[in-house]
C-alpha cells in the first residue's frame, strides 16, 4: 500500500534503513525450518491458507501442500481459488515473495515452473541469518515452546538475536495433574497445594529471567475470554485440590475458569515483582472460525486497572476494535500498542490506527513491527516490508495533513520500530 508521491517515496526509502525490533515471532534459529520442494507448497504458507480456506479452498489445501505432487497438476486447482482471493493482504505476501526472491511479477504457471529449481532454503543457516540481517532486524522477541528445564540449566541457548518470553497459558490453563506435573518437573519438584504451585511457577519465572527472558506472553484469547475475573482463593483451591489430590480427575471449561483466573492474577504479581512486561493477544485470531468477541482488549480492562505496576503490550491492533485499543493506550500509563501481525492482516486499518494514534496516544507507546510467523525467513522479511509500507503511509498521511514535518516523521518511525520496544523491554541497545 503506497502513495504515488515523491514525499512517500522519500520517507519510505529512509524507513528502509531503520533498524527494527521484531516484537513478536515464533522461531529461534533454523531448528524447525521447512524445506521447499515445490513452488506452490512454498507459497501457500504463513497466513494465506486462512483466506484460501475462506474462499472455498479447504478441501484442496492438503493436495496443494504436498511437496511430491507436480506443479502443473496442482496449478488448475490452485488457480481457481487464487483468483477468488488474490487481492487480500494475506495473498499479497506470496505475491511479494515471488517478486522479491524470484523476480517474478505475476502468479502464473510459467512463473512457478521457472522458480522450481531456485526455491530458497529456510533451513539453511546462512540464508536464515543473512535474510534477517539484511532486512535490518536487530532483535526478535520470541514466543516458542522449548525445554524450559534445559533452558534454565543453561543446556539450551537461543541464537544471539532472539529473546525469550514466558509462554504463560501453559502455567495457568491447567486442567489435570499431568499439566501441573509438566510445569513443576521443570524444577524437579512435586507440589501438594495451590500455594506451592504458585511459588514453583514464580521460581521458574525468576530463573528464566536470570537466563535472559525479557517478558511474558499470553494468547489465552484463542480459547477463552480475556476477562480474567478477580477470584477468591478458596474457589481456585477447591478446583486445584480436585486435580492434585486425585490424578485421575480432569477439569472441564468453564468449570476451570476460577482456577485459571486466580493463577493469571498471581502471575501478574510475579510480572510486577520480576519487572517482566506482559504481551497479550487481543483481537483477530489465526486460522479459521473462532469467536472474536471474547478477544476484545476492552474485556481486559479490569486487569489493566488492577495491575498498574505491570507494563502491558497489547497485540495485533485489537483488530477489528481499534477504538477500544486507542482508548486503553491513551488512558492507561501501563498500556502500549503492538502492531505485530496486524500490519499485514489489514494495512488500511493499521495505517489509520497509526495516524489516529499519533493524535491520541503518546507516540512512545507504539511498537511498530512483529513478524509473528514461523520458521520461514522469506515470510518474516516480507511481513517487515509491508509493515514499513504501512508506517510510511501513515506518516505521509500525517505530513500531508500538516500535523508533522518530514524530520519529525523519521524520528517517530525510529521510535516506533526500534527505540520504543528497546526501552519498554529493556533490551539494552543504544537508541538510534
Ligand atoms: Zn503469534
């Protein structure tokens, strides 16, 4: 999404050279990297499959992802659905990958056959790190599920570019004894009460912080409402005892909600005491189906208002509820806005959210980029390209409205992309 003006082009060129912090991603190194054997398999990844399914492609997706099936055989099946959905922002990513990595302007069978022998290698260490480095990514905040026992003991180290977050839902969405045991075994402990469990989790968080973990991340919004009610300890304890006293018992949902809510609030106190910022999934969810209403950041207000000493980084522009998000960031000193993922869910919405934020929310509270993708460097950098476009678009818009000048626009872009997250997450880089 571009303005066809010199002002936009000038701004966009300068933004290209600004280093960025990738505020949210799901990989660490090439360990789980994919291998591409066939062009359609390599392009029908990331978030695009959700729109592909939405356009009626669910039944053919598995066939199209099969690396062994020939491209020519797949093409008529693929083309039919592609033509129905090629103008969404998710579809823009494979289009841009075709262009930037293979020099092809159009999605055609001929283009796909030409790139067959040139497919990039996401598992290749040099390709992986060079691609991120060339794009200007200095650091990534990663939400991954690694062996925390090994991590805490120093037997597992992340690539230098990556900073870990506590994957929080696993600690509070416990439904049975096995889930409790999975957590407590990180410290080789056995717990017999709710208090002991909370203490064990706090110790794990503290040890993770000692090893370089910089925050907590919670995506409970996929499976439950993000309204975490204040809950009497007694209510939580009854549920906890049910599963800890009898390992055969299982809690259902919403039966387990009071325990989940109670633990979440306990962990916010850990976040405060350990000075760990908390990233919260709000708004749109990956995949298809699901219930958007339960993810609206406005539901999270009681937590924000109670835990005033915890810093919250609210994700995904709360899409499609931008007004609520702007309100929260404006009124709550402990709320920042994170544009991870949303820039390429909806660039029009994101540019307008950014423009509007400039006149409503202190600009130090915006984190401008998060690739929020898997182990595919070509997708990561294309997500960054779109995010840079969105920032340039919003700032051009505000210059044209005579709200800021060009020099101020560049200062804002540096803060959004680098300085704000650097300071918020205490990453320790010199500001730019
Ligand atoms: Zn994510």
